[in-house]
C-alpha cells in the first residue's frame, strides 16, 4: 500500500507522539489530552521544534515525490483541509519564504504558507478509529515515528519545490494546448 492511500497511516508512534508534544509549552498536558482523546486534532506552535510548510495538496504530492526521488526523503507530513503540511527544520519557514521571493522561479511555485516562530498549526489526531471515515481533522501521510525525525531544511525544500513546479504539464501550468484537429 503506498503512502497516499487514505488508510496508509493509522497512528503516530509513542516516540513520535513525544516529539510532537515537545513542541507544546506544556508537553505533559498535551500527552494527557492525547491519552484521553487520541482521535482529536491538536494545535501546536511552530518555530521551536519544527516549522510547517503548507502547500496545495497536488503540488505537495509532487514535492514529496521529489524529496523521495532525490534521496533524503521527508520527515512527518500531514494532509489537512486540502493542503499538505510538510514538517521542516525550525527556521526553514522564514528562509524558504525569502528564497522563493528572491529567486526567478517564484512565479512557478504555487502559494506556500510558511509557518514559523509565532505561528501555530493544527495537527491530525495521533490515532484514528479503525472505522473512521471522517478526515475533517486531517490525517497523517507520513506519521512521526521517532523522537528526533529528520526534517528538511530550506535549501532542500526550495529545490524540491522548484523541480516539482517545473515538472508540471502545460495544462496544469495554465498554458493552452494547441488544437490538434
């Protein structure tokens, strides 16, 4: 089963849960909340343990494919409300935003929301009921499974975004295809 199927990931590992909770101001309270309600999404601050790059879901899939094809893979990734949330190194959000604004390829990359210090994001539940069909709270595409997951930095994300943007077909890029009749 590939990572894009809707039931690919059912839960976050205990080590991954500890890593997520460490982003909170009160990690033990977050763990207690997840113990009482493991199916509930949570809001966590960015900037200290991770940053989050939010991108349109189709583009997000291309970026993930590029990250895996180029070798490093990716850290945790979630899907929430039609967007892909890619967890990155702290500080990557501000740097990526600056790099994309500065470089000539910025117009080819769809709008990215870069969440860093002072921002917070909603993360999917750490567990899903086996019969859950409602994904309103989001879902994990790549769940955190270790206490110290590898997180991509701004340069790795920049090049993955550029390669993903350049790989679009002409129709997806908004270009008109010539009439072949």
